[in-house]
C-alpha cells in the first residue's frame, strides 16, 4: 500500500454494545416503598435466609445477603418474585420451591 492509500482509509467506528432488557419489574421507588411497607407489615414468621434450594410460601420474609429483607410475592416453578425495600426482584429457586400452605 502507498501512503496515499493508507491516508484514504476510514477509521472504523465503534458500535455501542446493545443493552439487555432487564427482567426486573421496574416501578417507581415511591410505589415500591409503599408496597414493601404494606407487605412487611402483613408478613408473619421469622426471617428466612435466602437459599436457592429453600422452600418458600407467599408472604414469607426472606433475608438476602445483598438486597436485605424482602417479602415473597409470587412463587413459580423456578423463580420467586420478592419485593425488597428498593424494588421488586425475581430470584432463582430450585424446582418445587413452593412450600405447602
């Protein structure tokens, strides 16, 4: 290549990486605060440390190492929706994590 050919080459543009859609339900902090406070006041029983292989039922108080205290809202086959003080999150649980009521 000649020096003129090198000068004519265009620099490659960097394409920004695509952001993945979040699987966490997004709500306003004020709305979450009210629902967390309501849920925690209605919840009964001791704090249960979060463990993927644990058994949970709707309304259990779950203690997570990173997110703090939360209340189990819904339990599915392999996931559990928990509302924490800052927002609602979906965490993984083992198959059949639903405790008999």
